[in-house]
C-alpha cells in the first residue's frame, strides 16, 4: 500500500518536473513560433485584463483533462497521476506567472523573497524582447543562475550606502 502510494507520488512529481521542460519548449517553439499570433499581445501590453495569450490556459489544460478522463473511465491510476502532475504544474505556472510576476491578482505583490526576485528578473529579461525572435529565459519555475546572480548582486549593492 505505502509502496504503491510512493510510486504514484513519484509519477505525479516526475510529471510536474517534466512539465517545466514541456513548458520551456512550448514557450520557445510554439508560443514564439507557430502560435505567436496568440502570444504576441502578452509581449505588447494593451489595457485589457484578458489577452489572446490566455487561450493557452485551455490548450495546456487539455492534456490534464484528457488523462483524468481516460484514467477514470479505463480505470488507470497512472493516468490520473499524470493528469494530477500536469494540473499541479498548471496551478504553479498560474501562481508564478499571473500572480507573482505579472500581478494580475495582487495577492503577493510585496514579496522580498530571493526566488521571487530572480524569477521576476528572468521574466523581465524575456519581455524586453517585443518580437518573437531573439528571446531569452523561456522557462517558468527553474531560474538560470545568471538571474540569481543578478538579484544577489543588486541586493548587495542596494544595501550598501
């Protein structure tokens, strides 16, 4: 029983981690490629709460919904675990991207956490490119050491008077 639960947990967590690679590739090659027409308004801000880019929520939720559906109807607990891992990644992506970075909801607007600063810096560097070419920092949850170093250096120099 405990062994099976542990294996399910590993599948959920493995899927969650794998989704960072999927999100990176989808962002770089799909959102900044074939489906730039949906993602472009995210880089060129308009005074609207919703963006065409928000349609990616539906696109990326589809595999999770499908694995839940087939996992429940077959029944197959492994598919449910995969669906749960995808769903948890989607929730984390929403919290980091829409809440923490873009602050579409003002829930954590005054965080002084080093990770939050690093992820905001990486995303800011991504958004400095207004076109689909020449982008950088396509990931979401894993931050390059480059951006960690930027915010550490900035914190050290801001504190020195």
